[in-house]
C-alpha cells in the first residue's frame, strides 16, 4: 500500500515541532499560519486537513499577501496594518522554506515566492520608531525620585522598579531576554550581561552603566539574596518579598509595570518595554556611536534592521533647521491662559 501523502495540516504541525523560536515568536507564527490555512479553505477551496501539501503553490502565498496588505501606506493605521502583514508573511515564507529544505515539497521555489510577494507589496520604508527619549528620561527620573518606603515589601518594589527601568534603558534588551536573565548572567565586575539564545538563537553581550549596577545591587540586597544558589536566582523576579526572591518576572508583568510608570510619570504617549530599546538606539546614534556598534549592541542580524532605529531624530532635525533659520519662538500669547 502506497504511503499516504502528507497533508497541509500535518506539514504545519511538523513545521512547528521543528521550529526553533522563542515561545512568544512561535505563538505569533502559529496565529499567522492559522490565518493562512483559513485563507486556503475559504478562498482556494483547499481543506488543509485533507489536501496534500504538494498542491501548494507560490500563488497561494502571494494571494494571501494581497488579502493582508493595505491598499496604500499613508496613515498610521495603514503603517500598523503593513507591519502586521509583514509579520504574517514572514511566517508563511518560513513555512514554505521549511517545505523546500526538508524535501516535503521540493517543487516550490522560495525565489519565485519572494518575487511574487514583492510584486504585490506596495513600496514601504518603515518610519522611524515613534519614541521620545524625553518621555523615557521622564520615567527614569520618576523612578529615581520614588521616596523610600517604611514597609520593606513596598521598598523592595521601589528598588525593583528602578533597577528594571534602568536596565531596560541602558542595555536595550528585549523584554523576553530580560525575563530570562539569571543573576549569574550579569557581571557586575565588568558591567556586562550575557544574553543566551536571543532572537534567532544568537547570544550576545550587552553593557550597562554604574548607576544601573548600583540599582541592581540595592534591589538584590533588599530582596535578601544570600548563600549558595544565589547565582541561579532570577535577575528580576515577579512576586518577591524580602527573604524570598520568587520566580522570574513575566513579560506581561513587565509591560504592565512600564505602563503604570508611564502614567504615573505623566507621559501621554504609549510606552512599552520595547520603547526603551528604541530609545537606547536613538541615544547611541545621537552620541555618534557607529552604526555597526549599535547593530552589535541590539543584536541585529542585518544592518537593514538597525537602520530602522538609526535615524535622525526629530530633535536633531529641528535643531539643524533652526540653526539655518533661527531659533523658533512661540507666537506671543499663544497657548497661554
């Protein structure tokens, strides 16, 4: 009896079983592939549970792309839609590459797929990240000035918030990387931290300053870290109390804390943990750090990704413009009560 052909659904399950990504990235890819399967069912009359994977063509992926792309990319909403579409297409392209690489469907052409998708995609250069370093500095200053609490548990939270914000801003780590850190990964002697198996499975070393180091020591001391096994403790724990470090903090908790701090500091625009990564890149460029160095610090595989961050900031543009035409002055009586 001949072997039954591999179905599209079975190929998808094999793909995710072999996929080496962080749990968060894998979840994002899973959502995208599920949307692709729905597209095949509703637009192509292909039942992924029954149809053999060999019926897939480059046109199926390109057709899926056309349903996700905005008609144009002019408004912030369309930019957001375009970014989402790019993420979903990255998942589908990775799935197609898997089918080719593992001889599940060798007739597919990844080069042809790239050309087909490029043909349907509108021209799009990602705008620079909408991050104000002044907003981030405001949050940093807020956590610096938090008053000491008489209650040890509340004071531990204060120290954790300060260490967390400074570490995010000075290292540029992703939130998943921060949550995975153990104390042994952070070297206070050299002011470095080792990030293992980051995005793309690559490891790197990040740096931080003396203020961040002092904030970490204050937090760990208040947490009561002592004795054997200290090195294996989470660098940042979630529900901790003096004498009990607790389990590693979760990305969702970090996002919630940063949102609370932004609101408390009076920052109006949305701030996420990733905003500090953008902010570090902006600050490094402003201080004339080489692009290749910024790429290494952020852990980008491609210089093209770094160039999304490496941009002339709005402040720099305004300064150069006003150097040419004179310092801007608000019209008399405008905006005053």
